[in-house]
């Protein structure tokens, strides 16, 4: 059984218009493996993560099933409270928004450890120092007494990761963990996350719009668009040959160092649909170069075969290679 | 942090200087003199009075003598209460005013802040709406309207509390004045605390704390509340100013022998030195307490407290 | 400037949807009308003593709708006169504050640099002074006439306005249309007058509407203590003071002017809040 099983997850928001951010998503994450969800802004990927751990905004509602280690996380009364900060660790995009400004970071780390259960404050602080060293923060002991604003952006993200890892979770949810960082720091954090998941035997559910991050970390990839999963595949197979036109477009849009100078950037024409609008057919159809009349009228279902799946009437490579 | 304290202290000095100078300048440069209202003063007697009070000297000399007096705590003689110096009048009233003012602020903090927290936790439910409606009333209705009404209801109709005068050893006399002074501050603090707490609870780092599995009560007490109270500390300066100004009305209506009543009397009598001296004292108190509030704020906010670190 | 037209129209729509603000506006209009015209339409003059009906309760004596005070003067007429005085002083003082504050802030914000720093330091120092106390000194020195009050209160009210306007001016100065005007050869004064000031109208209107009740409260406060408007001239403040002395036996003498004052302040506050929400919508 997979560590995390998501079936038919749907997330709606109340408001002047009813907005559906996540539309019947099926995903699974195996133990010690890394699944990366790739998508543009507004595709619903962040809301997907938040809904699994019960951190949606007050006007958001999640339906469907999210099973973590066999335990259902969706339902009345916040059942996810039991796994927050224990089985599931969470790293947010904006590290400075993850740490309480008026508490020292040593305190915040120790807190996370104590909340997970059973250790004394003394032991928690010792563990906090060890964890800071593990996330490659130099002079960990000195930094225990620091306040978040006294650290640089990259260091804060390391601290945030350390805080998420204090309870030794089985899976780490990471919502665009490197987007707010400088390029050089991004590479370090990605490498760090990869090493940590190996060291700690931890699975990862990673959300990003950056294919570079994906290639460094992911075992499996799911492509999300307008609230739907359009394609999921094992990572190496995905990069070798994506089957959905949108996935192909995403890969093609990444400029290559080998391109001759003056090459135009390839982009996907058009813009994603506004959240809340529903189309009768395939959501990607307005921007798809391969679109046929059938695509406009009929929404392709997500068809999975083994570890791969696709929602398209006319995928590239109809047959398996 | 020490640098911050030093800077703020130095900054307060020019303000104090301006207050003293302005007060003095206004009273000396006014048309006519303090004895114009006295009818039937023969010119020789008036001239003698002026010499006695040093009013025949050039303005700069008068200012110098006044400043020298200030440094000794001497505010000069009262022009109207001939047997008293201003210093005596101030010191007779100061303890009473301080007692009432301090009690009012403490009451306001003890009631207003918890009320605001309570309202925030029950956001948009009945308790919250009722409390906020009352708060709007408390902020908008001025002290000189609240005071007579409270006196009317609790003193005259219900006979629960005395409405005038104060004899030492009868603390019941002080209940109405203190409550009246405190009410507008309670209302403002409740609204401010509620708004601030609600805003802090929406902060991303609160959500992150929940994601780390921290229990809700700990998040509220340790993570949200300290941040939410910062704007409240900022408000303490204006709150003190409001209480000091309000005390003028409260002491007058309830007949309390505090500084405020002397100031009002002095103003009605056009007693220059008394008014000037009292304004300086009030202003100094405000500046000092504002400074204290700023220092508390700086101490609480680690970003200011630890300015040195890179 | 079609962009401005759209901004004002949206604001107007939002304001129109705010029933509390509209009700407040309506009440204010009624009160202004009553204060201006009422005394002309009523039978009694404000200082006219009706020896037959002293301290009469409302509706008990003919012609005296809201009763009389202890000297037999009609309470309704006196209250309306008081309303006139209080509103009049408040509006004039606010205009004075507006004139000084907007000019000061706009110039400081536009010129920036050392001039700005100096001008705002001046504001900071004055801001630290306790307004009410200095107004008291001024009344002690210059006498207790309505004119003194007006100048004294106005002299302190412009400070916050200057701060707000200066903040806006600083932000506006960075915008493109200022550069366009400079390129077009416009001088400093012209830029400030034609470009900066019209864009400040929004916050200025909001703040002015919220300043009026503050001025009313300061003036009433002083009049209550006897340091402001003097008898026999009526101000809501001194009417309340009179009412307070008689409240045991003639409660209406307190309730009528107090209720009038509270209503006035509430309405201005709600209107100001409504204007602020209309011009700068944000969820509170």
C-alpha cells in the first residue's frame, strides 16, 4: 500500500463565485520516493498540498479521500491534526513567513520536537542543534539563539526545513521550497532535500513550477493544469518522452544551452483558464496544437496504466514504446 | 537597544524645550497683562504688583529666571491664589490625579485587552458583534457625556456610588471617576486588540506553526498574542494622553482635588503662571510616558532590540 | 482624465451601497438644515426668557417642544443654536487645518530631501505637544472668543493632515505623469497644484470628514469646562454642562444636547468610515 493515497480529491472555495481549485485528483506516493507535481501558477497545486493536511482557508472545502498510512485525513473535526507535525512535515515557499518573528529559532525547533511527543525540553534543544547541523547550517549552536530576521533567506529556509524534520516525518510536503531563493542557493537546497530524504528514508511530495528542481529530485512526476492531473509518469520516462501535449510544451519551453544564439523561446500560446470557469471539454484544448473537435466536446478521463496515467484523447505516442 | 534608548531620550529634550518656551512665550507675548481683569486697581499698586512678580523686566530676563526656577521645581507664584505658589498647588493635586489616572489605565488594560481577545476568538458571533458595538459607543461618546450619565444612573438613581468629593479613606468615591476615565480606553483597547489579533492569526507563520503540529492554545498564547500586542503597546502613549485630558473633566464633575481641577480654575481665572506650570507638568508626563511606551515596544520587538546584529 | 472618472464612479457606487454611511449623511443634512433654519421657524429666540415656564419638561408647555432650561429659555432653540455654533466652528477649523495641512504636506512630499525632512520634523515636534492643553493656554492668553477657539484648534489640526498628504505626495511623485509634466516644462508650483493635489483628494476628503467630529469634541470639551464658548452663547458643550448640574431634577436638559452631540459625532464617524471604505476598499 502506498504511503499516501489521494483519490478523487476536490477542493472548492466559497466566494462571490464558487471556485474549484482541485478537480478529482488521484495521486499516490510510495514510501521513500519523491513525487513532484508540476504546474503553472493557479493550477491548484498548492491548495492540493494544503487540503491534505487540513490547512485550507476558512472558505475552502475538500472532498474525496486522502489516506496517509491507511488513515483517512479528510472529514469533519480536523482528523489531519494528528499527523501535522508528526507523520507529515511541511515546508512553505516563503521561509520568512514560516518562522515566528519574535521567537528564537532554537525555541521554535524545540517546540516542534516537543509537540511531536515525548521528549523533554532539554533533549529537544539538543536535537534542534543536531537538526540544524544536518541541514548544513554552519555554527548551529550559535544560531539557536538567533531570531529569524537575523538570518539570510537561504539560511531561513534551511531552518524551516529543519523545523519540519524535527519529528522525523515519513513524508515531507514541500510547496515551491526554492522559488523565493537566489539561483545558487536554490541548487544547494535541492541537493539538501535529496540528501535528507535518502538519509532519513523519507518520502517527498514536492510542488513546483520549475522543471530544473524536478529533474534533480523526483522519482515520479505529475503534471497539473487548471485543477486536473493531465499526466503522471515515472521521471526518466517523462523526460525522455512526455505523452501529453501540455507536458511536451513545458519541456520544449525550457531553453537549452545548446540552442544557437538568437533562437526564439518556445512558449505555449494562450493563458490558463480563469479559476472557477468550467469548460465542457478538455481544459487544455484552447491552447493545444493537436486539438480536435472531440477535445472541445468531451473531457478526457484520466486513464492510468501501472505507474503512468494520462488525460488526453490524442496523446503523443499512442502506444507504449 | 541602548543606542535606541539614548536616541529617544535625546529626542525628547527638544520637545520639552519647545513646550516650555512656547508656554512661556504665549503668556508673555499676549496682549495686556495678567492683572488687566482686576478692577479698581490703582496704577501704583498695579505697578508694585508688576515689580513684585518681576513683570517689569525684559522678556528674556523673565524667561531666564523662569527656567532657573523650573530647575528647582519652582513654577513661580500663582497670580490669582495670592497665598500659594504654583508648585504648592501642583503638588497638592498631583497625587490625586496620578492615583486616578494610573488606576484608570490599569483598569483599562485589565478589562480592554482580554475583552478584545475574547471578541477575536468569537469572531462574528453574537458576543463579538455586541462587544464591538459597545466599543464603538465607548469610543465615540465623550468623557463629559459619559461622566454625568454614569453619575446619574449609578449615583442618583441607584444610589450605589457617591458622586462628588473625595475624602481620603473612602475609596468608593473614586470608583465612578476611575471607571469614567477608563471607559473610552477600554473600548479602544478592545477594538484594537481584537483587530490586531485577527490580523496576526492570518499571518503565514501562524499557518506554518499549525503545520508543525503545535496545539492551538500554544499558538495563540506564545506565537500570536505577543505579536498582536505590539500595536496595543504603541497605543499606550495616546491612551495616557487621553486619560490626562479626560481627568480635567472627571475631576471637575466629581469634585476631586486633583491637578485637573486646579488647571480648569486657573484657566477660568486667567492665572497665567498656574496654567503655564500645569501645562508643563502635564506635557512632561505625557512625553515621559510616551517614551516609556516606546521603550517597552522596542524591548518587545526583537527586530529593534537586536539592532546591532547584521 | 477618464481614469479618474472611473475611480470616482466606483467609489460612489460603493458608498451608495453602504446604508449606514448614507443614513449618516442624511441625518447630517437634516441636522444642518435644522441648525440653519430651525431657529428662524421656531417661536422663541435663544436668549428669550419665558418667565412662565422655567425648567419645564418636554411637551408640557405650549410652544416648547423640548422643554426649557432653568432660566426659561427654550431648549430646542438653544440646542439648535448650539448645533450651529459647534458645527460652524468645526467646519471652519477643519477648513483652516485642511488649507495649511494639505499645502504643507504636498510641498514637503514633493520637494523631498532636506526641505521635507525639516518640514516634517517641525510637524513631529508640534505633534508631541498636547493639543488640548495648548488650546487652553491660548484661550487664557487671548480670551475666550469663538475666533480664538477656531484659530487655536485649527492650529493643531493640520498636523496629521500634513503627514497623510506628504505620504501620498511622496508616492505620487514617483509616478509617470509627474515626469511627463516635468518634461513638458511645468514648474514646481504648477505641478503641485495641477497634478499632485487633485490626486490627493481622496484621502483628504476622508480625513477631513473624520477630523470634523474630533474638532467638535475638543470644542465641546472646552465649552463644557467653561473655557470655550461662553454664556449666553450656546454650544453643545456648555449646554451639556448646564444639563449636568440640573440632571437630577430636569434630566431632559442633559439628554437633549448630549444626544444631539453624540448623534452628530456618530454620523460624521460613520460617514468618514464609509468614505474611506468607498475610496480604499479593504476588508477589515
